[in-house]
């Protein structure tokens, strides 16, 4: 299970602090600048992959300026991140393969 969150404006400065939560910190977490990723948003994107309880916990503690993306948008962002990871793995394989 995964969820994608968008930190807008000043909320982005709280991202690392929120990830210190015990339950959330034990999940797979990816932070990316939305514009650098090529997403149609401005701000910081956070993808949490893991337990549903951890995603709910993050929603509870995230506060103002942080929104969970709708399923369609989240799928697009998740796909972009996976493609980025695959491209990086291919590049490493090319260099060391």
C-alpha cells in the first residue's frame, strides 16, 4: 500500500520532522521536489509505502499545508518515481555491467 502527499509552501520545512514519528519512520519513504520530478504540482512530494496504519498516522500528524493526493494523481506520481528508479538502476548496470 502507498500514499502520496504534497507539502505546499512553508509546510515543506516540516517534512523531515514529521518523518521522525516511530511508525512512519519504519516505512519506505521517498521525498522529491514536485517540479524536478516533472509533476504538475509545486511543492514537495512524499511517498509512503508500507502499512495502512502508518499512512493513517501520517495523515493525523501532518497538519496544515499537507494534502493527500487523489488516487489518479497518486498513481501518476508513483509511476514517475518507479520509472526514475528503473532508469537509475539501468544506468548503474550500464556503468558496472
